[in-house]
């Protein structure tokens, strides 16, 4: 996982203003859809979907979990197309989800988030870079209306 994180952080550095050269890695924890939903709704269980799964969730970055933050992400084997790879971590769709959260990690590590009035401001950049990553890999974006959602999720 370290080599993949290094490669994705290098990609972030090459496609943004973040210097990721000496950036420490966050922990990465793969979870089932049910476990990820529980993690997301921790402390606000009254808002959790009745069936225990929020289909909108792919991952989340918890900046205060662990010494360098923690990325909670769906198990690579559960992502569309995983069966086409010997190792589901090779799936570019899963890697784009991880990349999105690594953008949030870079935002936090660089201190950019300290100047934001709302933590959602970082979503526009993360969604935009994720779309660029998929385009560079020549992968159809599973989120054809990505910029609509980028705007929606970055609004406070």
C-alpha cells in the first residue's frame, strides 16, 4: 500500500500546488459498505439509513484519527470492475477513490484547510483532480455529472 500511496501522492503533486515529497502517509482502512456507513454516522446514528448502508459513501478522510489521519475506504474488492484485476487494488476506479481522499490529506497536511471557513471547500479540488486522473488513465468516469456534484458537495 505504501508504494501505491507514494505514487498517488506524486500524481497529486504533479497535478496541483501541493508539495507531497515528505508528506507522511495516512492510515488506510478498508471497510465493507456497512462498516463505512457506521464510521461515517458515528455519533449521529439517528441519521443513519434504516438499512445500514449509505450508497453514496465510497470513503472518508478523518484528519484526527491516528497520527497522520486515516482514510476509511470501501474494500477494493467491492468496487465495480474489481473482478477484472488479479489484485482489486489495481482497479483505477478504486484508486481514484483513494486519490480523492489523498487530496484531502494533502489539503490538511499543507495547512490549506486552516484558512477555510468550511471544510467542504476542499471537495471541488478533490473531485476535479479525481476526474483528471480517470481521464489521464483513459477510464470512463462513473460520475458523468462530476462537476455538478463537485459544486454541490463543496457548497457550505
